[in-house]
C-alpha cells in the first residue's frame, strides 16, 4: 500500500471531559491510532483543539470561560498540558511530536505561511508528527470563533501541505438527512462530491458545551479541502483500527470526494487567506470567460466597482446578482476601472496608463465556484 500524507483533526469534546480537563485515556487511544498510521509509512499531521478545555480548571475557573482574556489565560496553561500529554503518549511508540501554533494572521501573510510550510515539511522529512493548534493566547477579539474549533484550520493545513486525506473526527458517524438524535428515520449520507446549499442546510449548530465547532463548520472545512484537491472524511473514530479504516475509505462517516488537483501555494493564498480590498462586478460574458474559458478579466466585462483598492491588491469578483465568483490580484486602481468599465481595449489604452491591460490576469485569479 502506498504511503499517504494525512491530516487528522481532533476536537475538544473528543479529548476532554464535559466538566473540563484532559481525558488521558482518549489521548492514549488517539496516539495509538496515529502511531499505527505513522508506522505503516504515512506522513501524519495532527490538528488538535483542547487547550482552553484542558486549562480552565487548572487556574480556578468553575466552567469553561466565555470572555476572550479568560479563554486566553486558560489556553496559555492548557496548551502546555496538552502537549505534555501528547508527548508522553507518542513517546511510547518512539515518536517525537512537535508543536506548531498558527493564527489567521499567519495564513494571510504569504511569507509567514511559506515559512510554516517549510517547517512542517522538514518535520515530516524527519518522521516527526507536527501537532498544530491555533495560537489562542494571541488571537484577537473579533476572531473568537476564529477557525471554528480548528475545523477550518485543519482544512487549510491539509491544502497547504498537499495532503491526500483530511480526517475530521466527531461524535457523529457522518452527515445525515436530519439529526438522528431527534429523528431515528434520518438517513446517513455516505458520499458527497459537491457541497451544495442543500448539503449545507443539513448541518445544524454546535453539538457540545466543551467544543465550538458544529457539523456546519466541519462541512465548510470539507469544502475548503475539496477546493484544494484534498479528500475529506467526517465521522467517528472510537475503536481500535478506526482511523486506518477512515483513511482507507471504509470508515464510519461521510466521505467528501474531489476531482480537483492540489493548488499551488499562491492560488491557495489568494483563495483562502488573502483579505479582499474591494469588489468588482462583471457581466455575463465575463462570467463565462472567467469560469469556463480560463480567460483573464478585461475592462470590457466590468460593470461596477466597490471599495478603494490599488494595483496589486486582492479583490473579489461578483456576477450581476452579487454572488462571489472568485478572487484575483487587480492591475488597476478603483478609480481607473471606474473610468474604463465596459470599454474596448483600444479605448482603455487611450484613457488610462496601466502596466497591463487585463484588470485581473488569469494567472492571478482563483475561482471560488
């Protein structure tokens, strides 16, 4: 069997007890499952939650804290406890574990995320298991649910490292047509190859008081993974050998399959991490050219702009209905596009002085449809 590159995501509720604190038995179990994959030659990365849940009782909180600075204090204590528990569990199998803490800001900065990738690649080369978590202690106020209990973080890591599989472990054995805890007639969905609005509607809210991620954030993570060329699995891993079954394709859960190839780092940054500085609306002809023709966006196809942006900024592109088509690096300032929107290339050259005639070149574009 060929070795694979696998990202496994474990949430707080799988690692801690309802009243808080680490569940050592569960950590031992997951370490054994991951060690089994590692020993058969797979390159394994673990994205773990649990720092806040592990730490809040240690510093005297009676319940999981709600305020940001309290969560950050709990995470500062809990992250050390979490890593210590993993380190002890993996050492039984002769495996070294490494800690990597990331934030949204790291992903939005192309240089920082490139450095993080180089570090992860070197650790995998050395057969070390990178244990990745969000850096809760420095996350900012408006990002309290920054990565949705690390679901999105796991998908971004899987896409960034060009993993073949993303395994998101949850307490449900996959996605159902309804909540099976309420309706026993609910039917499990075994495979998904397109995440439609109907699929998104099947996902409810968060499932436990310890974690922060519900099925919806897991499906959003699967969507990111699929877009990055990574196959995803959402389901249960509870018994010996379950993780290997999940990776092999016969696990207890739902599989999200993709036919897309992995994205270059530049396109990933554009699609998943960049911060758009404005919006450009385009006509139906431009929609077809961008999404089906693999063409660049020319001024003739532009109908409107929104926001103040400059050459080199990232902008969102929308259709007439305001639906997002994708993102790209713009070659014009906002005022220049307003001056030439809808005009022919010949007319544009007469009116403005720009280095490239394309509003967005196809090499600087990623479709999000």
